[in-house]
């Protein structure tokens, strides 16, 4: 029965001084059949604790609905596996998690309420939070320390000081946790400059940083003169964005900073120990005056790479930990087996526009309907109307979130990107009654800062030559299932977004990386499992395929290519990732 407490300087576990040596591992970014492997490698590194967020948006995809707690979202099983490996758990249940995750883990359906104030005492937000936690916490309760479980502390809110300073909101959250039986210590975490704003009196404050260890700990001591020192997010790598480079952090420098942190007597959570993958459409985005979506890979230059293999950084940090705490004397496993198979032909095709009736139901309205009002979280929305006057035309949007492909009578005429602050398109209407289609991709809701209110689709009104354009049909395309598609071998190249399918026979499943070099932009699935997005903009050029997704015998690969299918329409499965050029 692990009971965590604090005194003036330390954590105490069952009354004895205890240092938390934790590593971040998000169960929802790792295939569940690989959880035990990743946890075992955490213990072998010398960690005694695992930290994980809980993504509200995945666990409760429907407002007011029951929680999803099975398969890749089986949090109780993950906690059991952590306990079996001898690891304690720091649980960070939200409601907001950031994590470079879609919407910071907040459900998109919250944005169906006009004017809702997220992360506040707005009754609409707080009632939704309370309903969520009232469903989640009974599933967690048997795994709390006082009940003999591994969870020794629970986070109250996440980097709240970067968003607001409403202590009444934090107090209300604490009351909800208390009423639902959370009887372990609560904590908050903030960057040094936000520590004063983001905490709640009586709740342990912790700090987040990746360098400048001394000033970071001093900032924590300034706002919290007594109590244990804890860095809840010790950033040992970073995330990548589309159009950027693959960010890495030198292992030697990281190890030196960790040694400084542990030498100061602090506890730590390595963010991340193992980053994993933002599978499907779950990547987030940042918007500090310019919108930047995050890539699919969450490799994070972590000690365990995206495929769960041990890196030089793992070995360097393990050596540092061994100077301060016992490290298991167990042999470290070699890299996992990988599949390499070049030139897999995707010879079958299904055009997106020919498959609309099996992908989503249309909604008619005078103005375009946002994704949230359509009851949709992820994917695309297709907007359609008719243009009655032929000739030159100027189409203008109030806003497009996030990327719009524009077609007239099936022909592509423009692409508008929120990232480039684009809102207008000029083209020629070929005939009276021409069909205008606007395919809008949700590239990831903002996961940090005041721009969390990130609705998707066409936002507001649309004008054509300065006049309101009305009479729209909005069709949600979540692409949650591709089962209704009919594929055929194309006689001629298809125009417009097209699904391409191929098959691969393998003898024994193993990890691999789907290389999309030569393709432009789209999404990929293997055996119906959504791997994520690809984009020739880079830096990422391969998608991780976990071994459990594959099966002996025939395997299906599907790409939705939004632009131009390569002439050979092939992909490669490689034994190494291609995460792009690194910083110089």
C-alpha cells in the first residue's frame, strides 16, 4: 500500500524518504500489445515511476456518453502492467493535457457551444468536466496507492499558468477529485515564469523546463519555500512540425543537465521517456500568431525511439541515474526485428468524390457548418454549392481551418492554407450551375495557449465577387472506417483526392516504417489501422507501423492521396525511420 507524503524537503513513501525517478509514456500513443515492453525498458533504465496523461477527447468522444476504456484506451490494464513491472504512476487526467495532442485532449464537442470558456468556471465546461471525471475516477480508484495500486499522485491541472490564473477554477477541480475518492497527493506543474499563476494554495507546485536547471529550481523555491523539488516535465527532446526540421537534443548535454538536477536533490519526470506516435488524426498544433500543425511521429528524440528501441540517450541517462539510485542489473534487449519490403504496388483506386455516400451524410444550410456543429472530431469536411454565373470569380472566406482544396466541376483550382494566412482564391467558372467543392482538412486542433478555441472547417461566411455565397451542403468525412469503399484497377489517372490500395504478404509480423517518398499529402492505413498523416513538406517521410498491426499472410495498405498519385503508385516498407533533416 504505497502512501506518498511530503515534508519540508522530500517526498516520503510509506514514511521513508523517496525520490521520484519517472518517465513519460502515453499509453494512447503506443499499441497496447507493446505496453509491457515499454514499461519493462523503463524499469531497466532505473526509473521507479511512469507518468501518463489521460486524453479526455478519446475516452469520451460523445458528449454525455460513457467512457471508452478498452483496447488502446484500457487505462486500468495499463496501470496493472505498470504495477506488475514494479513501477509507480503519476496520473495526469486532465481535463487539459497539452501533449502536442489534438486540442490538448479537450473534446471537440465542447466547441459546439457558442462562447464557451474552456478551462474556467463556465458552467457548461465545469459540468462536462465533472461528468467525465465522475466516470473516469471509479475506474482509477482501485489503482490508487492507498488501495494498494501504483498511482501515488494525481495532477490537478496542466501548465494552467500559461492559460489563466483563476484559483476558483482550480479549487473546483480539486473538489471534484476529492468527492470522487482521490486520496493521493495532488500537484500542478508550470514553466518557471508561470508558477505563481498556475498553482493552488495547499497543492504541491512543480516546475517544467529542459535546461537552466539552477534558475528553474530557484523559481520553484521562490513560490514554494518548502516541500520537495520536482521537475514534472524535464524536456529531454522536442516535437516536430510540418515544414520544420527534426529536432534533437544532444545526449551528452541532456545527461549533464539530468545529473545537475538529481545532484540538487530534486525528483524528476523525463518528458518523454518514450514518445510513441500520434496515430490517425490525433496530432495537435500550435498557434502563436501563425498556425503550425505537429507531425504524426512523437519520437521526441526520447531515450526509447518511436519503435521502442534503446538509444544512445537511454544509455547516457541510465548511467546518470546509476550515480544517484540503484539500477537493475539486467541485460538490455537488442533492437526489435524490422521488415524491409520495397516497391509495394498500390494498384487499386477509389476516388473520394465517388464514395461520398458511404463516407458521410450531407447537411444542408445557408452557410457552411463547422466540424463541431456536425458532431465530428477528426478528418475532413466537404462543402458544396453551385455557382450560377460563368466567368472570372473571386472566392473569399472569413477563415479556413485548416487547409482547403477547392474544385470546380471536379477540377482542382486552388489550395488555401491557414498556416500561410490564405483566405481568397481566383478562378474561372466554366458554366452556369458549376459545382463548387471545398474539401477542408482538420490538421490538428491547437493544444496550447489561448488559441484552444479552435473550431474546424469553413469558419463564418463566404463571399463570391463580394456577395454572400449561400445554399451549402456540408458533409462530414471522419474516415473512421473505410469499409464501404469499392476499389478497382484504374484505366486512366484519377482526378482529385483518391484512395489507393495494395496488398503485401508477410510470414512473420514485425515493426516497419511506411515510406511515403514520392507521394504529396494524405493519410495512411494498414489493415484498417490509421497510421497518421504524411506530407512531402517534411520533415517526416515515414510512418511507424507497429508489429501487432500486421498479420501473417495478406496485409492491406491504403493511402488517401489528396493531390497527385505517383506514376508507379508504390510505397516502401523500410527497417529504419525517415524523420527528416536535423537542426544544424
